C-alpha cells in the first residue's frame, strides 16, 4: 500500500494554469479602473494644493492688512503666465509683480506634475486687505491627455470667494460657471 505524503497533495499543472489565467483576467479588469482612480486623485491633489495656496494668500491679506499676490514663478521671484510652474505668495509692496529682496516669500506650491497642465490669468491674482480680488480669475487644470472627464477648475470672484468646479448634471464632466462643460484644449 502506497502512503500519501505532503508532496502528493499539490496542484496539478491544469489547476495551476487555470488559476494563473483567472488571476490575469481579474487583473485585466481591475487595472484600468485602478489607474483611473489614481488619475482622479492626482488631479484632485493638484487642484486642492492650488486652492490652498490661493486661500492662504487671501487669508494673509485680511489678517495682515496687506495686499498679497499669487503668481507662477519658476525662480520664485519673477511672475510669469505659466500656471504649471511653482506658485508663490508674496506681499508686493511696490506693485511691480516681482518679489523683491525685501518682500519675503510667504508660501509656495511646487510645480504641477508633468502629466498635468494649468491655464490661468495673464496677471497675478491679487487680494486686497478686505479680502477682495483685483479681478476675477479662473484656473483650469487638465491632464496632458486632454481627458475632459478629469478637468477641474478654480474660480476666484471679485469678492475673493474661491470655489471649485462641480459636475452639476452628473455626466462625468465638471462645468464652468454657466454650466458649460470644462474642455481641455492645448494650452
């Protein structure tokens, strides 16, 4: 009589192949949705960091009774119009859109991820001591793939109110102020 050992109770080759096939089928189904979830979270992180830096500039202006500015500045000194660059907050005491040596850097946000791009106003966002904004501003964040379903926007009103875009009609695309879908274009 043959005695069964622990080595005899393993998987057959057929069972192993079926298990591997099922694993790859499940992975093939789950991986695209996992990538989508990661993409959504990365976009959300970038728009939230931008939102936080703009809110900080407004809060600083109100609490210190001093005009503050938010602008993109690759060198953390000279304001540019490329909103994917690092953002800085500073009190521009001489209104030259340049952070001079006597104007401390109050806050900064790192440059956007290379997979993202942002379009914003041509001039810095400026908050007065009252918390009001010098002019309304709109910032649109998109992936470089121009996937409109991942587009997000920030709006800064004249009163200084900052709000995020919302998908009002639940079609998977956030809308602009007048409920027109955000569109990612080449910018």
